[in-house]
């Protein structure tokens, strides 16, 4: 009886061990592959099969599980010496953001060793970096073409890393150091280029200002001429209306009109204190001033 219980316990332990060794778990952010006698297990279509997060079953003792972190990684590349188009040496630091895209291909090419994968990436990106820098001058590298270089490196790195089962998300240049002997000449050249651009902007600005000023002067001339013509028309119209009013007033009471005009003439004649007038008192000019009618004045004139 005791032996029977012992056998049952051993059998239960073996079954439990068999179950535990048959079950494996893939965590979130991971993918896995199963090796059967050292070879990656394939599906029914003869394609390498990868396991997503969850609980899975394998054949115990025959199949082995390999898990890989497929989250985004950052790989910092130490300073590299690169030649530019001018055959000037620069020191370039950059970093790579990447992740595992195909775990089966990644395992076959790198044996699942992270350092080996990073070393292969570094070699391929450095080749692309040398090719990009070799087509550009130092000025292009440190200013205008920097974004284009990083975009080109990312595309080239993806092309070269696809057979590694890796996806390169981004390549960023952190720092580009110039040797001391070329730093001064590069900065002087950049300063000269900036001054040339600034001079062009100032020249274009002055040219535009002259055009605007000439257009404004032309507009002022046209506006003034139009205003003068309009004012002349208004003045002529006003003079015509005034003459018409005078004529209408003369027709209604000619004597009163003559008296009013004579009084206005007296006022305008004697207004100035500096002028002297030598006049006969009995001339027609003073006919209303003395109360002399037109007939008496005419007779006196004829007697003379």
C-alpha cells in the first residue's frame, strides 16, 4: 500500500513536471520562437513561426523557447572619424533607434546576441555615413544638409538592416567636431556666406523701397492733380452760381444793388491806412457817398 502511494506521487509529480515544461509564456513587448533540436519551428506553410504575447504549448525536452524584446531600443555609437568632400577629417557622434522586426531572421543572422546585432548595424551605418559625408563639404555637413544626411542614413540603414530582421526607426547626429586647424577657416567661410546673403537682402530691400517710394510719389502727383482739377471745377461752378445770384439780385432792385456794390468798393478802397488816394469829391465814385443822383453827376461832367 505504501509502495502504491509512492508510485502515485511519483507519477503525479512526473505529470505535473510534464505540464509545466510544456507551457511557456510570452510577456507584453516580447516575441518568441521555438527551436526543435536547434532548428526554428515552421508553420504549415513552411514559414518561420513567431509567438505573440500569451500562453503557449511546446513539446517538452525536445523544443526550446527563445524570447526577444521587440520594444524600441537606443544604440549610442561612439565617435567615428569621417572624411568630407574636401578630404577634411571630422569626428561624428550619433545614435540609432531600432527594434526587432522579424525575430526568426534576427536569430538566424545574429544568433540572438544583442552586441553582435549592434556591431553589424554600426558597420553598415558607418559605411552609409562615409558615403554621405564624402559627397558634401564641411559647411554642408554642419548646417544646411544635416537633416538630409540623417534622412539618408535612416533609409540606407533600413535597406541594409532588413536582412537582419531589424527595423531602424531613426538615426540622429548628436555632435560633429571639427579639428582645430579647420574650425577657423570653416567659420570664416560661413560668416562670409552669411554676410553675402545679408548684403543681398539689404540690396533687395533698398530696391523694393525705391519702387514703393516712386509708386507713392506717382500716386501723390495723380491725387494732387485730380484734387486741383476738382477744386477748379467746384470754384468755377461756385463763381457761376454767385454771378447768377448777383444777376437775380440786380434784376429785383438795381438801385439797392448799385448802392451795396458801391459801399463794398468804399470799404475795400479805404481799408488800408498806408495808401493815399487823390480824388475829386464830385466824381461818380462818390455819388452815393454824397447822396448825389446819377443825373446831377452827368450834368456836372458835361459842364466841364
